[in-house]
């Protein structure tokens, strides 16, 4: 199951402000990302995947494995 940015933030028990501080963003930026009204820049996506502790360059998965968090976030944020 793919997780949203909000689910990832809530699992870490972080406020929007805490995640915003970690990503060099504003709480409004986080709200926009969580609501799908904005997509993160590549650098912010990299910071997000590092912040939650998952590599975003894990692209050589064997068949049958789930995509990396970076791939899932990228796919989830595409319209």
C-alpha cells in the first residue's frame, strides 16, 4: 500500500511545522503537498525521502518487490 506524505508525517508524529523545518519549507508548503495542490521539487523530494529514512535511488528492485518510497512518492504526486 502506498503512503501519502501526510501518513508518513503522522507515523513520525511530526507536525506540519516540524516537517516544514526539516525540508526547508513552510507549513503552507506542506499543506499544499499533502492536499495534492502542489508537487515537490526534485530536491525537496530527495530531502523528504532522506528525512523518512528511505533511499530514493532504489530503482534496481527485482520483480515482485514493491517500488522504493521515492518511486511511490513520485508516482503518487503525478496527476
